[in-house]
């Protein structure tokens, strides 16, 4: 994480104590407009990067969204099957760290056919992971329960940016 990114994150967290969750959610939506477009329309290769950035913004702005990771530690690696798209997210009990590259060490690794398959996988109403695996759209290594946790956080972000009813 660059020093500038860290400063931005700390500034947003400091401001979060002055915002209600409603205001924090609206600001998250404003900062995540491109992600909202990707969820509403067609996911592109930028979807994963935008999703992780949107989650990082929500963690910085919303105290209640940070509650999702209180005491939770895990390392996620996401990558397309061909390795063209990859990113990592690490949760350490208090913070979320995003890396634009797939890390070598992980708690759970998700390889997906394409960005649309990842979007279907994370945002399906029933979060039917088994169906995605059986269709060979997604491959998961590690504890599958961590995927449910990540999917919950992604859908919670979707709700916070106004794409689904509360």
C-alpha cells in the first residue's frame, strides 16, 4: 500500500466518525460509480478491481461495514483461469488491504472463467457456489466458508450503494 493510499484511507476513517451510515453509504456509492455500472450492466475485466476498491472505500467510510471484519482474518486471491486478471484482499481483523496482483500465499483462492462468471458467483441471490463450480465457471481452493463471507460483504456493498433494497 502506498503512503498516499494509506493517508486517504486514514482520512476517510477519521471522517467516518462524523457520518451516519446513510451518508457513508451514499458517499460510497458516489466513489464507486464505475462498480455500480459493472454490477448493473456487464462485468468487464475491471470488475474485480472496482469491487475491491468499492469494498475498501466502504470499509473506510462506514463503521458498520467495518464490523464485517472485526476479529476476521483471511487472505483471498482472485484470478481468471488464464491469469490475465488477478487481485488479492487481506483482512487482518481490523483492516482490509487490497493488492492489484494475485498473492502467492492465501487462505482461499478463487479462479474464475471471466469477470461475468465472478459477478454471477458473488451476487447470485442464493449464492449457489456449487452451481458455479459444476458449470466450470469458478474453481475454489481452500475453505469455501470464506467465500460465503466474501459474498456477504459484496452483497452488503451492493445494498449500500443502492442496488438492492435494504
